[in-house]
C-alpha cells in the first residue's frame, strides 16, 4: 500500500488518522460490549527483565531514587491492578523499546494489551480472533479511505492452530523439543542464516556460540514465521518450556508452555500467555534472565519487585495478550511497513 494511492495533498494524513481512529474505536467498542475496562497505567517504571528487550531510560527517578524507564509493556502495572481486584482490563497506548528500528519495528509504537480473569490461553486466542474479525468488519465500512482490494488484508480469514513443534518440523525439519544443540545448529546452517549478522556483540572472524533458545529464535524468525498466517490467522502454540517467559508450563506436557503467538501474512501480531501466578517460579525466571543478560554483556537490572509483590498478594487465574496495534492495522490494510500506517 502506498499513501499516494489513497489520495493526494493534505487529505493523505487525514485519511491515515481516520483509519487509526476507526481501528481504536472498534477495539474500544469490542471491549465495552464485553465489560472489559480500559485502564491507564503509569508509563514510567522499572526496566524490563527480558534479555530481548531494551528499556529506554527516562530523566527521572522514583521516590527512593531508583532510575525510571519508559515502559516496554504495561504488564507489571496491570498485574498489580489485577491482584488488587480490578477484574478484566485492557490498555491501548504507547510503549517504548530501545534499539527497535526497521520496516516492522519502531522504538515507540502503539500496543493493545488485555487480561481476562478465569480465561485459559485458548479462550483468549478465540477472543483475539473475534476481535480481529470485528476490526476487519469495521474498517471494511470505510472503503473510501481503504486501499484497493488487491493485496489488502480485509478479506475474511480462517483461523489455524499450529504447535511450535509442528511448525518447526514442517518448515525447518527439526524437532525443537528433542533436537540436540548440534542438530539445531545444523538446521540454522541448512537454512543459510548468517550468524554474524544476527548475533549481538559479535565481530567478523570471531566464533559465534549461540545457546539453544537463541538458535530456536533464529529458526522461528528467519524460517518458520514467514510461512505463517497467509490468507488466515495462525496461532502458534505450545512454545518450548525454556521460552515460557511469563507463562505457566503445560501440565499435560511440561516440555511446553501455555504461550502463543499470532501471525498474519508472515508477521508476528500478538504474544499471549496463560499467566504464571507462582511468585517463587517467577522470581527464579527473573534471576535466570539476569544471568542471561550478564552472560552477553547487557545491563543487569534489579528484579521487578512490584510484579513479584503483586504475585505474592495473589494474581487471579487469568490469561493476557499483547497486540501490536500498528502491525495489525498494516496487515489489515495491506501496507508494506509500519511507516505507512503511522502519522509521522
């Protein structure tokens, strides 16, 4: 999609703003119908623990003198609300992630995140598919400002559920749950992935040693993901336990976590969990992430004590998901990049 194809002159930006407003309105209508409350948690807080995320430091400290950061996600603050009895809640607004710049990345972007008490991750996947259909129908009503149908994502899509294991077997010819480190390395090599261009803190001529999860991430991002979600909504489920993040493990198969990602047209749109509620397990995962950061020379942040305190108070059984608003709009409109759907 090219902005010039929609209109000319000063109406271009207005058309774009209207499309963004229409999508936001559709999202709010969807949740209002279901009694899910919109919340506005603080945009400043502790740094993200996840080694894959870089927090942007703010020129501010809290009352105890601790450095504050622009939030990569409202998750910690929203879980504090959940533990205090908020019930079902959602957030729609900006988040910030350092170092993310490119065709489908931006340091600042708009995120939709919501939590449903008593839901499993499968319940939440079903609701997410319903939300996308609701948004598709809403945007389809504004054909005057939507690009031509050719290449556009506004056609109705079927829903597909695919396990992480099956996707890797189909596309990378390797079993992510049983493969050895050597077999994963062979799969990466077979796919033609250049390790030096992907690994952080590597230099030309130096040996690149990636751990198991880093190899799996490369296979997912460079081989598997691009094949998912074409003419359909694809939910990738049952992630390896080592990539559980803030999800609980699956009791039926502890090798996997109750985590999912949503793909449309080869692009990751959402990431969700049946949320971990065990404070001891979460503390241990945070410590593992600190170790991972230390091992690759990244800043090692303090544990997210506010989130741990929320878990200690008692987080209700719930599922949560984060959706890239800009990416979703881009896919629905058949855009070629985030820049085409952002009012910059």
